[in-house]
C-alpha cells in the first residue's frame, strides 16, 4: 500500500486515481474545480466512462479513494504525486502548459516532505526539466524531490481496461532510484516497463500518438484511392492487417481522428519540430488528410441530396468516438457547422454526448433517438459508430425519412444489404458496391478489353 496523490480529476486523473486505489493504494484525488470535487463526493462522475462509477464507488467505500480541493490534504502523507491536468493546444498549436505550471507551483508551495512528482499529462519534450525548475523556484525551503515522466496511453471508452492492462509502462527520469520506485507501483499491472530518461519518455508519448494518427490518415488516403479505383478499403485493411509488421489495428477508414489527444498532439509535435528548424512533412500531411475527411463528408452529403439549402440532415452520433461523451475535436462539429453554413437544417442524436454537444453546437436540434432524427430527414450521416446504430431497424429508418439518403461515415453497414433496402447509400473507400457497379474508370477498362 502506497500513499498517492493525483492532481486533476479529468479523463486521465480520475481513472488513474480510481485504478491505483483499486490496486490497494491509498489515493487522494485533487482538482481546483470545486464543483467537480463536490459532485464526486456525492458519487456523481464528471465524465462518462464505462465502469468508472462502480470503480470509484467501490474504492470510496473501502476508504482507499478520497477527493479534495486542498493541496495540503492531498500531499499530507503522499510519497508519489501524479500530475494529470490538461495540456490543450495553445494559439499557435503549441501545448499550453499553464495548468501544469500551476500544479507544479502548488505542489512546491505545499510539500513538506520528500516527494516523487510524476508527470502523466502529455507534455512537450523538456517539460520534466522545466517542472523541476518551477518546483525548485517556489519551494519555501529546500526539500528533496524527483521528477519522473510516466505518459498515459489509455483510450477513452475503454480507459479502465487500458489502464489495468497496458501494453507497456514508460518511465523517464534522470533519477534512476525514483524511476525504480515508480516502477514498483506499476508492477501489479504486469506490463513491460521501459525506463529511460525524461526527454525520451516524453517523446515516446508524442511519437506513439503521431504514429497512430499516421496509420489512420494512411488508411484514409488508401480509402480515397480505393474509391477511385473500385476497391473496398475495409477488405484491404483486413488483408493488410494479417501482416504482423502492419497489424490489424487503427486501420478503420472513415471521418478521421478527433478527440482530446491525436489532433493536439500531432500539432504540438509539428510545432516542437518547427521551433527547432525541422520541417515535419509527414505530420503536416497527416493533419491535412484528416481535415479533408470532414470536408469530404459534406461533399458526399451534397452528392446525395444536391443543393443543401433548406435540406434536413440528421447526424447519428456526435462524440469523437463511441463510448464517450467527449466532444473535443469531434468531426461532428466541423461537419454540422459546414452543413449549417450551406443552408441545411441539422439535427442529431448521440447516446451520451448530447449534453456536452448542446453548448458547442447550439444550432443543431438534439433528438431523443436515431428514429427521431430520421423522421422527415433528407439524408442521414453516421458520424460515430455507436453499437446501437449498427443494429438499427433500417427499414423503419427508411420509412421515416423524406428521402432515403445515407452516408455511412464509419463504414458500419454492409453496402449490399443497405442498398437492397432502398437506400441511396454512400460509404467511404468502398469503391466496388457489390452490385456489379464499378467506378467509371473501371467500366472504361472493361469496355476497352471487349
Ligand atoms: P481533462 O481536461 O479531462 O482534465 C483535466 C483536469 O485538471 C480538470 O478537471 C481541471 O479542472 C484540472 N486542473 C487544471 N488545472 C489544475 C490545477 N492547477 N490543479 C488541480 N487540477 C487542475 O484532461 P484529460 O483528458 O484527463 O487529459 C489530461 C492529460 O492527459 C493531458 O495532457 C492529455 O493530453 C493527457 N492524456 C489524455 C488522454 C485522454 O484520453 N483524455 C489519454 C492520454 C493522455
Ligand atoms: C488516443 C490514443 O489511442 C491513446 O493511446 C492516448 O492515450 C489518447 O489518445 P482516444 O483519443 O481516447 O485515445 O481514442 P482512439 O481510440 O485512439 O481514437 C482516436 C480517434 O481516432 C477517434 O476519433 C477514432 O474515431 C479515430 N480512429 C481510430 C479512426 O478513425 N480509425 C481507427 O482505425 C482508429
């Protein structure tokens, strides 16, 4: 049993606190947001994450998990303090470190015994050294401490399982003893532990996210080419994925990546490179391809319904991915805004993200179900691949719509089945429609062979 403090109770901090307490540690989670802490004390979660409420409740009841807004209380007996505050994009795409700086300063001003400060937030290379400087500057008296980088790799929607079963734990520090101590508290997770220096650990996080984003933009580029040449990107991905050097994951073509990490982290990495005089060509291409997916979705809707002026377009899903209420950088935002700018009326349904979406998309009419979205719509767009959309009664949906136009932005339906139900159906990167209809270029080739 170790005494741990976690600073920040967002997606990462709250999951980290709940999971470490479930592993038998005594954890105090702190946030400066008083409302969040007050609600957590009443058992109300600030975010939607499957399994989190039960996990928090179990550990609060076992008196292993505590919530506070007081740094004194959080640090009183702590041996380890995790910083898990936000690092959003700044004005030029750089990571905004103001919350990390504030947390480091509060730790420095409060600590009265030796501490290991562990940075879990995704921070630019060099931030660990800078945090150490801040702590040194604001300590009222010299108390020893170490800084360790321990980047987090969990995904929203499967955060608890990802935390409890990581592929690896990465630890970076100039203080090997401190890194070993942090390794000890991760041993129950039974994952390989990579111990390296601070800057390398920080870089591993950015490189990992940038690589995954690259994989997504790569398959989206292939999807475009598939569409033009009459191949099916879903089957291409399956065929590629069996190659162990490629792997089957992160090859789902669609509307591209959103969320609180990939967009800001690829941008921040490009910014870090540019600041040092490097030209990160690949990262720029990754971002450009991703931005085009959203524009392309609107073009495809136009292809289905013609002029968008006065048309009613329904969005199925708003969150940036299923099983989360997170709207940060969700493709739905750009798609809805572009449709509205072109004169369309936009309505939407999402199982959990509508409350968060309402303030971001005030012109979008929120509906209580997918069927309510379909009623009288000129086109539907699958934006987020929630399971409940995969099992919709599509015949009922078609019957409710003004015109049966369907854009499957996440390739969740079987084109042949959907078309046989009478939909004008467009998917992304599925050039051959399964009904013997090839794109124009392929028809020309067939004709020239005759
Ligand atoms: P979040 O915005 O959900 O939560 C951050 C929390 O920190 C908020 O509750 C905020 O009130 C609190 N906070 C801000 N300043 C504070 C301070 N000085 N003292 C105490 N609390 C403070 O953020 P998040 O999504 O959990 O991300 C946190 C970090 O983890 C970011 O660097 C992010 O890039 C990284 N990360 C996020 C994910 C993810 O899936 N969300 C995954 C891996 C890594
Ligand atoms: C990501 C990283 O996966 C995680 O390791 C890191 O800690 C935080 O950022 P997250 O953003 O929660 O996690 O979700 P993820 O499942 O990675 O999806 C990110 C975005 O990529 C979503 O918008 C998703 O729809 C999109 N995506 C993912 C695709 O478009 N295709 C895919 O094949 C996979």
